[in-house]
C-alpha cells in the first residue's frame, strides 16, 4: 500500500451471518479531498465507517489509515462522528468538552466554543435538554475541533431540519483541516454535493462508483444527486 493515500482498503469484506454488509471493497483515498460516501439505508455505509474507525474487527481483507493498521496505531489520526448520540443524558456540554480535552491532544477548546456559537448550541445545557438536532450539532463541533488527518462523519445532517443543513455544511467546510481527508456518509446527496470533490456510491455493500465529481457531472451531464437517483431507483 502507498504513502500517497490516507485511507486504503483491499478486498474488504464484512459479513453478518450469511449476509455480506461490505463486499470486496477496494478504496484509495487521498488527503486534501472531501469525499461523499453515498447510498441508501442498509447499503453498508455505517459498517464501512466502523471498520475504518476500528469499532468492527472481524472482517476479511486489509485496511490502512495513514499507512498504519486499523486499531491503536490509527486512532490518533481519526476524528469520528457516529450516527448516534454517545454521551450520557445527564452530562453537560462542558463535561463533554473536558472529556475531549483529556482524551485528545489535538483538541482545540477555543475552536469548540466558537463552533458552539456558530451552530447555536450551549455547552451549559445537558444532553437531556438538547433536541436531537442540537445533540448532533454539538457532537459535530467536538469532532471538528480536533486537528486530525482523517475526519469520518456518519450522517452529520441526518437529524437536523433542512434549514440548518446549509449552515452545518458551511461549518464543516470552514472548520476541518484542509490538508486532511474528510469522508461524509449520507443519503442526502443534494445537501452535500456542492462541497464534494469525489463521490463513492455504495450499493449492497459494493462500490458501484468512485469518481471525481466534476468528471462525473461532465460525463453524465447531470448532477450527482440526479445520477444517484438513477443508480438507486
């Protein structure tokens, strides 16, 4: 595998009993790119991201993050936003910030507080009193406040109202480290298409398309969203 890429997979396969959630996935993803991991629910997006993070280990094939094996070696390189809330309901935002300060040497508290203002969430609130959208925005701010090599965002706009999605995408675009790799998992293609450099279509656990967005639009003479609807209809 090459040092040119921040994420590489070879023949990556993950099965749940007889069903393959990820099937022979080969990827080479460079730094300095924003990449959409797109597919309908059940296509394998979350499974793939959990493998990249190191949460799922019983898979076949090979995975490297910054040329390191997934696990203890790769953890310092990755900032991960899961698709669920993972803090205790009675925790205050300030306690979550303290936890991230203790856990990650690349965490920037000042940046976190600035992002909270931009996204209109209060660190003084507990998770119990935050709406689902507020919880997601707070967790996103935590993830973006790290200076990581790889950002893995699993459905970052899935639980927020349409009016907030543009603000969130603008915040992501202005906040992540520009020499890093940003992989965004979503089924809401139209909302993230303007910021993407590359797109991956995942269907039944297989990569059916991985292409530069400008080249894809030029070839198909339509938007990524319109092409996505054709592939998955």
